[in-house]
């Protein structure tokens, strides 16, 4: 399994558009065969920052996600909407709860 966490800092005035764009990724990403979890959060205290927390079966699933039409559409727009580089981290699991997708 591979986890990812990505933080997004919208430009002033683009918060709603960033939220909409990130929200548009959720359903099609969750439908990908190798996607175990795909969750979008809004930071509560420091906002308006958004956080994507994702888990994939393996590196092939990550690469398939990055080739998907919804991911490519997001990539074509997101950089004009944020005021800092996207802070994304790939994670190897050490002690994680089973995925919702595993039927648990």
C-alpha cells in the first residue's frame, strides 16, 4: 500500500474554485480499481487550506491515477489557483487501519 497526503493553499479569492476542483476528483478517483481511500478535507483552524489523503494498492495504482483523465484535467488548472507549491508526500505504511475498501 502507498499513502499520499497533499496540502493546497488557494490564492485569495480562489478558495471556492479550488474546493470545487478538488471535489471533482473524489468520485472518479474512488472508482479507480487500485484506489483504497480518497478523502478531501478543509483545514479547520488555519484555513483556507485543503488536504487530500489518499491510499493506493501499489505503485501501479498511483501511476494509473496520475494517467487518468480526471487527474490530468485537475493538473491543467490547479497551479493557477494556488499561491504556494502543492505540498505532497508519498508514504509507506508502518501501522495503519484497514481500508474502507477492504470491506471492514
